[in-house]
């Protein structure tokens, strides 16, 4: 064989595509459902580059001193937050986790999120893939299993469950099943049940659900889904669903239908990092959404072409520049795992931040207390950071608290 070199080109990637064909567009097939993706846009993460900039003169600290009758401490910072119709002890929620094996810690996460009293989003495809009540699988948990595990630990007055629905979930009438099930009546009567319409996610903006299936299953799905046989020698089959079709009017009407059909549930909308994300958010709030979640290009744990991870979708910082919450609830997710990044996102306009990969890793490290310890560390950092800015509530931060390096 003659070995050639191709200066300036990613030779390994080219050889992989020449050898493996379409399979090389995606992560290794054996990692489907057992690994999380996204969050790899480095270097140049603009939020990482921002610095919190404490002032010398702090009238807010003086006001707090007078109120307390002593010098205020970082422990005096209030983190309690109202977000999307729910109350939480900290401005954090658990982002949507779906149906694959990587979410095998879902019951552990549900229990810990419940104990913490933070809102939890249950991702798409859980009921169609794992069953509504119980899956009978050690790794794939049914939708109602997750809800009940959360509720068993939930204190009064805080938290809430938000159930996501994609186009496939809509075919299974997931929201109807949840809304009418007696097991969730306690959440409904206390105003702690929500539904989230998923428009897309950060890992694969503009694409629908991507699922690896067997050749046997694939034979029955041609025509209903796009089916792609990735590997030249067979074995790896990709099933692609429709992402849904939206115009201003379709989007507005779907939100209004959510509000009309499920009047006792909170209405959330999840947007991918599209160029018109600001307009989409404004329409959602105008139509009555209680919260809009923006998943930046750093966000999303789902299976996606590797090229999308670095080259498709707006970074979270740019999304937040384009969205004007104007008193509404904006939620942000994308590579959040520490309190400093969380405070930066709050200063950029978010009401709360979502934990996706970080929550999965924490529960994998310790299924009993990993998420609780992670959130404890984040809360400490957040209180110290907010206090250093001369503020004593997380929602008092703003753009003036940030310094942007010259580009």
C-alpha cells in the first residue's frame, strides 16, 4: 500500500470515512445509549472567558448590614427562586434526560432531585421506548416510575416535574396519559406538574430524534422514519424522526393548545440554539408559556453527528444576547456544573440553570448522594460569588457584574 499524507486535512477522519462510510459521521455505534455527548466546544467558550467583576463600593452591602444589624456574610445570600411556576431552594433544575441506557441512573436522580426540592424535567421518548408505568428493565425506567420516585422524596411547597413531549411522544399521547393518571394528582393539585414542548436541543439543532436500532426493527420502519444503514457491513442502523415543522402561527397555536388542554399544568418550551431564538422565545411568552428553556450549542446530551457538536447552532452566550426575558422566566442549559458559570448565566438573564451531563455524572459517582453533594458545592460557590458582587439574592445579578475580554 502507498501511504499518502494530506497536509491541512484531518487525515484520520478522512480515512475513517473511507473505511466506515456514514458510520464515521457519528460517535462509535457501541457508545449509543451508554455515553453522553455535547459540551465539547472548546476552546473559545465565551461564558468561560467572562469574569465576574466585583465593585469596590457596595451600597447593597450597606443596605443588608442595616437590615441585619451586622456585617453581612456570604451565607446571607438568598438562592431561593421562582422558575416557570415552580419554587426551588436554588436556581437549578435537572435538565431533560431521555430513554437510553445512559439514563439508567434516572431513579437515583429522581430521588435526589426530589429530596433537594429542585424541578426535574423528564425527557422525550421515555414512555414510547420504556413504557408509561414500568419498563421492567434495570437500565431503562418508565416515565411514571421516575415521577413517583421523585414525589416520594419531595418536600412540601417546592420543586415540580416537567414532562417533555416530542413529535413521537405526541403520537403516544404522553401528556394525556400523565394529566389523567391518579398517581400524579398530588402534583396537579399543588401546581407542581408541567409539560415542556420540545422544539429541539443543543446537540442537534434542527434535527429530530436519532436512535440506533436493529436491522430487524429497521425493516418495519421505512417510510415512517428516515432509516440509514451506517456501516458498510451492516449492523448499525440509524432511525431519524421528524423534528416537527414550525412557523410563527403553528408555534403560537401549539402553545395555546397546551394552555387550553392542560390548564392545571405549567407550560414550558425548550428551544434549540437557532438564529431566531429571540423571536421564538418572545412568541412563546406572548402565547402564555410559563418558561422558555434555551439549550445552547454546548448543551444536549443526545446522539448526534460529531460535526454538529462543533459547528452547528449558536453558543449559549450568543443565544442569551438574542433573547430578552423582559420579566419572563428564561432557563439556560449548556455545560453547567459549577456555581461560577451558573452565576454568569444568571447575570446574562437566566432565571435558573439546568444540569444535564453533570447530573448524570454525579449520580453515576454516587447514586445515593452524588447530585446532592454536587448541588451543595454549587450553592456554596454561588453564594460566595453573589456576595462578592455586593448582592444578597441570586436574581439581583446583572450584565454590569460581568467583564468581557476584548476579542
